[in-house]
């Protein structure tokens, strides 16, 4: 894949993922054109003011709910990263119709526009909450995954290929728990919902590298899952606020004790390579030979945060907290 020849568009491009993706793309890959598609003019203004100005960089106002706008924006685009979403669990629970409009109808519109305009590769960002979902956010992301995978059947015979990248909680993203802990430590008391809670963990930089890796490896139809470490929330709280009181407040509606990235049922169609798992489509149109060099998973395999073999150490948790603490408030890195 020659990135210098690609025209790349990222939906939700002013979000925490989008900003870092733009930074890495401009610094290391230099695509022919890079388009930031988002609905918030102020965030686009802030990105420009923070130094995100480049001859190949273009800002387009638009909402993924608007098919006509996507259809126009995708003209001449060869690669799309679909990162736009309403992702806060409580917000989705309180505003279900809005979450469905953006996270499900928005996916439908992205697919329609991409197929119509002949986009070559589309990768949608998903989440561990799409596995056995118990909240609306996870349910909308599950629907998005299903639509992106099956859309390859609709695009059969064309040069359009669609896949998903599914990973866990992103350190440093908006809504990350670390800034909450850092703010709470000023008062000497940290609140967590349950001391038993575990989560998968990935940094923004790791997430960007994983997405780029998926774009370069995808055939269309896969759900890619990175091999990432787990963490215990109580240990993260202790690293963020050593010596502070930790108060249990109980699990919130729609929250799980542990997260799953590959379920037992999905594992039957999943293969692994050194750095990731690839969930293959269970559809007749999928050619199993596309990943014939990968290893199949053992019967009953389940990739879950509480049974993970890779855990962040207390030292690594402290380093994550320190990196987040020194970056507050979140500043963008100028590019040239």
C-alpha cells in the first residue's frame, strides 16, 4: 500500500482518535490528501489554531447522519477510517434515539456513500462493548460491525472492501477514567464502581498503529482484534492517587465487571497471528484461504480481560498516569 498515492478521509476527525491519526498520517505516511470530516466547526477551528495546517490537509463540515453530504465528501477518496460515534455509555442510555441515528444510521450512510463512490478500503472502529452487549452503545457498535462485514456481499464485484477494528479502552481518549482520577485526587478520595473490575487497555498511539496495520492487511470482511494487556481498575486508581481513600460506588447501568474482545462463539471463526486475532466472516462469500497462514484457536477459546495472560504492572500503570497527567489539558501537536 503506497500511502503517498492515497486520498484518506477520517470521520469524527476532530475526536481524540482522529487528531492523533491525522498527526501520525501527516508526519510519517504523507498521503496525497487527508480529509478531516466532522460536524463541529469549533473543533475544526481549534485543530487549525493548534497547528494542524498542511497543504494536503482539508477540513470538511458534515454529519454521518447526512447521506448526501457523505456522498459528496467521498468523491475521489480511496481510504476511509470511520471513527465518528456517540461513545459515552451513559449518554447513549439517556439518548437512545440519538445514539442509533449516529452509530447505526451513520454506519449505513458511510457504507452507502463509500460503495457508490468506489472507495477502495473502509475500516470502522469498534469496541469490546460490542461483544455480548448489555448497553445501548455496545448494541449499536455490534450492529455497525454486522453491517460493515455483510456490506462486502453488497459490494461484491467492485473494488470496495470493508472491515472493522475492535479494541478496548483507550488511555488518553475523551471520557478516559484517568483524568477523572487525577481530578478526584485533589479532594483526597477516588471513586470506583467495583474493586473486581478489569479492562483491556490500549494507548491512542497503539490504536493508531493498529488501525494502519489493519488497513494494510485487510481483505474485506474481517474484524481485527489486537493482543493488548489488561488492567485492574483498583490498581489504576492506586497509581493515579497513591494514598487516597478509594470508595466503591457500585456498578452503573450498562456496565460490566469484565470485558470480552473475542467470545467463545466468535472464536470458532477466528485465527491468530503474532500481534492480533482475525475474526473471519461466517458467510458463504468468504474465502477461508485469505488467512491460511494464521493459526486457528483452540476449542472454547475466549479472549477476556479477567483471564488475559498479559497484565499491566503497577510500574506501567504509573507511567500511563504520568503521561496523562503531564498532557493535561490535552494539547495538539503542531504539524508542518
